[in-house]
């Protein structure tokens, strides 16, 4: 009788182990904030456990994945590569050679499935400018004038994808030499640099108690401001500046990683990020636009304006020149 009890216990352990959910690891940047239910829907459908691994801002995440590529892989899939980093990820060999089929999308990425897109641009504090009676700048050159000294904060292009996107917009709009000449003047005019977008927005921007009424952010940020006010605002206090050479189209995507321990499950997870449940949640969760065609518009989008002519550089050119451009920016602005 005792032996039967022991055998029954062992069998129960074996059954439990056999039925345990398979773990799949998803590397993401720190701005990842998809609702829990969008992931549990995948877990239930695939008898899986998704482990979310936050790895810093976009560029920091990519650098960590590259540095750990020979360690058997720290994740199975990645979400948050964009059109300025995906070619570098591919060249570094961290992406699986074969990616799953993509849904029909309004924007595309090479080597990855497009999940969302947004527009990096300049945000400003409407109340601050009104109280100071300071005219809004009309060009990037205006920002080098004494009236705008110590007003701009931006995330570092070396560690932040919106920071990098803004630098690329400058290069596309002003030309390479013109962009770095402008940045040299901006250094003299007191631009402040943070490691990532979060520090710029929550610590330095005047709307959150900081001292800088201009920041490099997103065109969709005013919608987020109204949403998180929980009914206190009907219109945003944040405005948008679409200056020539100051806006950039950013496309984010997901991909299966090379050496994934669960490649089949990782492929399903990447495709799940294009599913209706995720795409519907994208705008209010991440404050960027859903990439899949036919996704219904969110009512909060009425507070977000899209730039008419955002800059965009070919991913291959960015991959070839990014290291040199970021190094030159660092020498020009920080050293």
C-alpha cells in the first residue's frame, strides 16, 4: 500500500512536469508596457509562459543582445528593434535566418515583423511658452539663438532610439556637415542630454516639474498626456513642433533570435505581436500606432498629429554610418 502511494506521488510529479508550460523569453526595451492580458492570451493558447526581459532603452537592448550572442542566447525573441537598429542586428548575426510570415502592414521592416510605428519630434510646454511670451522656434537654427538657451533636453543617441532618430532626422534635413555644425552650436546653447526618453520626460521636462520646456519626444505624447490625466484634461498642455529636419519615422518590430531555445514558440510569439488583441492595445499601451492594416483607430488618436514630411533614411545606410555618426555626435556635444 505504501509502495502504491509512493508510486502515485512520483507519477503525479511526472505528470505535473509534463504538463508544465514551456518557457519562452522575450527581450524588450524599457518602454515596453503591453497589457498583461495580451500576453496571457498567448500563454493560454500555446500552453506557454512568456518571460519578459527588459534590457534598457532601444540601443542598450540591442548592444546587450549582441554582447551575449555567444552565450547561447539570453532570449528567444526580441520586440523593439526599429528601422535604425534592425540592419545592425542582422549584420551582427543575432536574428534567426528565417522569420515567420508577417500580417499585412502599413509599414515594413527588413529582417523583422513590423509591430508599430511612431514619429519622433519636438514636444513643447504650451503654458511655459505662453507665460514667457516667447515665440515658438520655426527652424532648428532658431534653437541656437540666445532666447532658447538651456531650453532643450534630449535622450542620448548612443543609448536611446528616439535620440538616435532625432539625430538621423537632423542629418537627413540639414546634411551631415550641417547637422554636426548645428549640434556644435546647440552645445554652446546649453542642450541637456539624458540617457533615455524617460529621464528627459519625467525628470527634465517642465510639464513634470523640470526646467526644460522643449524635449525630443513623440508626436503621440499629447494623447498620452490627456489619457493619463484621467479626465482632468480635454486638451493637452503639450504641443508639437514639426520643424524641418526635426521629425523622423520610427518603425518597431519583433523577430526570432538566433540560437533561440524555443524557436517554434518564439515564432508564434512574434506573430502574436501582430494579432488583433495586441494591435488594438498598442496605441494606449505604448503610445505608437499599430502597424497591421485594418486595425481600428483609437479615439485618443485625435490628440495626436502626424508630421507631413517626416525624415527617413535607408536602414542599410544607417547601419553603415550609425557608429560613426553617434561617435561624432558624442565628440561634438558631450566631450
